[in-house]
C-alpha cells in the first residue's frame, strides 16, 4: 500500500512530479540566466569558454530555482518544513571537516598516482585567490542544490515507497542520469556518477543529515577542478595546477575529468564499503530515516 502525504499525492507521483517540475523551472531559470549573463547560445564551444562571472550567474539562477521547487514540494505536497530534509547545522562541524579530508584524500591521492605514473603532466602552477574563492562559491551552490534535490527530497521520499537500499539505488540512478547531457560523458563516467550517488546517499541514510554529503560533494568537485586541474563532469575551471592528460583516458579520465577514470571507480567502491562498515558499526542497528 502506497503511503500518502497530507496533500494526498502518492509517493511515486511526488517523485515524478518534482522531477518534471525541476526540469521545467530550472530550465526556464537557466534560460533567463543565460540572457542576463550575455550567453548567446548553449553550444559546446561557448560553454567551455564561459567566464567565471557567467558561470556564477547561471549557477545562481539554478540554485534559487531549485530551492524554490524543493521548498514548495516539501511544504505544500509533503506538509513539512524544508529543514526537515536534514539541514540542521547543529553539531555538524565535524561533518564539514570530514567532507574536506575525504575529498582531499581521494582527489589528492588520485592526482599523485596519475602524476608519478606519468598519466598527467603538470604544465603550470598558479594561485589566484579571487578565482579560487569564486570557484569555491560556485561549486558550493552546485553541491547544495543537487544534494537537497536528490538526497534531501527524492531519496528521503523514496524511502516511503520502498526499502531504503532500493531507494538508494533508484536515487543514485536519477543522480547519474541528470548528468547525461554533460560534455564528454561516457558509460564509464555514468557508472562513477552512480557510485558517487551511492556514497553520498549512504551517508544520508545513516546520519539523516545533508551537511556531510554537501561538504563531500563540494570538496570533491573543488579539489578535482579548481585545485588539481581536472574537468568537473566535463566542465573546466581555472585551476591551481594546470595539467595535460597523457595516455589512456580510462586511467586519467580524459576530458570528462577524474570521475571518468578507473582510479575513481576503485576509490569510490572502497570509500562506499568503508562508509557502510563505519556507520553500521557506529549505529549497530538500522535507523529509519524519518524526521
């Protein structure tokens, strides 16, 4: 028997409805943002050469439209507050730090392996603090809006419809498919994005809070792109380390970035297993995710 919200809309209907609403509203917002940013058309050449100011404008329009959609559905469809998806910051400083160190270990380790294995070449190193801060802010907006939409709303509600691990798999598939139009995407990249969704989702299943997934998502992208010079899901950012990929893209990820590499696959699988074992041992029992 399907559970129903106060609005009377079945859980499955809520998920389908919010996905279509999200695509429509954020699409309109991005179109307006492109006009404001002076972007004539969304061709690959133009998008690859957007300024940080233009990327920021597009991301701000996407961010606020996502907040609007999730707020509306949480309040008027679920009958609950948006904070109840797991946005409380109380006693979450360790989560923010954990996301930083996990991402640094994975991305920094991958960078060093590829460098000493001669699968990347360092062309230049430069520090532009204004660009670093702007990159950080852009990627924070992206991580926040993706996590409240995928984990905070979709995964949270899917657990009313089915077993929480099945919900985790479905939400991770949705997460990967939302990147399917990214430049230089491949089946291998989609698998890694799915695994990343599993990692972020497992943390949410056990902590019932979004700040560690947000932090890990943010620093994952930040170290990958603006620091170590890889593309972030096909998108280039001004980096500290300017690199050149050498040899097989299967090893270094190629134009899509580190997320397209087999090293990323191995790192994600190991981190997923460690996260699952850590939380299982910490909580001992399965804790239902309801606010």
